[in-house]
């Protein structure tokens, strides 16, 4: 679906990595493990792999449980020892992330449209993360995959957003810095803006050819006028 500003009735944001800066996870790991960059990158990858595998297998666990299990797997794989309070502190980092600096002003500029969140996180985890980042009042509704029991990029997740917003998918613009999430939204018929937050991070080869490519949400606000 080609992005046309006039057709976009609601903007749907991904949460982790798109609105919120995941470098806070690495910062939290800094006093705890010898190589925080390595741990945080492996942890994110393991977390996402677990979501994909669960959904492919027709199973489901909530995203907080997935996040904890992924941490345990990586800690085991790296031969690290993690005291229980350090484990809790690392997991809590997911609800203590800062917004990317461009986000508050861009959400204000976009506020004439419906601004929603669609996330893998549970409603409680998403609410805590948005609250800590000062964004809780800027977005409504906050939609969670828990409503459908499957993770992104399953089509049913994006269908849930369209249903909840009462709009056809083509009237929704999914905004994500996760290229596989942008691809999933496009495959489900949504218009897509892929945010390239870090060199090499996005967009990957699978992003829809007609996705709008932006380097931050200020550029998105420019594009939507
Ligand atoms: C989310 C994951 C993809 O917020 O970061 O849905």
C-alpha cells in the first residue's frame, strides 16, 4: 500500500525500538555483566526468536515471560552467573526506557490524527513503559498482541489493530523501526513507515517496496504534513 498522507486516518506505532530507546537495556546491563553490548544484542535477538517460534508453533507466553526466558537462555549460553536481583533489574529495564529524543515533539505534531500503539508487550508492560517514558497520554489506544495470543508479524496481530480502530488496514500507517514488523504490517495491507534508527538496523530487505523510509519521527511528521 503506497503511503498517501490523505489516506492515513490513524498512525500505529511499534513500541520497543521505535518510540522507546532500547539502549537503556544495555545501560542497565553495564554494571552487571562484562560485555553489556553483547548481552543486550543477544537478549533482544533471543527474545524475538522466541516470539516467532512460539507463534509458528501455535503456542503463546506473554512478552514479559518471553523476555525473562530469553535472558536466562543467553546468560546460560554465555556462561554468566546472574544473581536473582540482577535478573530482576535487567528485566525491569524494559519498563524504564527513555523515549527516543524526537518522539515527544513528533507525537505533538501528529496529534490531529489518531495515534495508537501496537506492541508485543502485555497491556501492563506497555503501560508501564509508556508511563515511564512520559508518553502514556500521547497515544490511545495501546493495543497488545495479548488480545489475539500471537506475536508480530502474524497477520492476526495487524488485523486486530484494524478491528480495534474500526478502520480498513489500508487507512492505518504502521510505524516501526523493526523491519520484520514493518514487513508484517505491509503484508497485512497496512501502509508502512520504516524508521531507520541506526545504520544497518532497518530497513531490512523484507520491508515493502512502497514503504515510506524515515530516519526519525520528525521526518514522519514532515511527510504526513
Ligand atoms: C514491540 C516489539 C516488536 O514493541 O518491539 O512490539
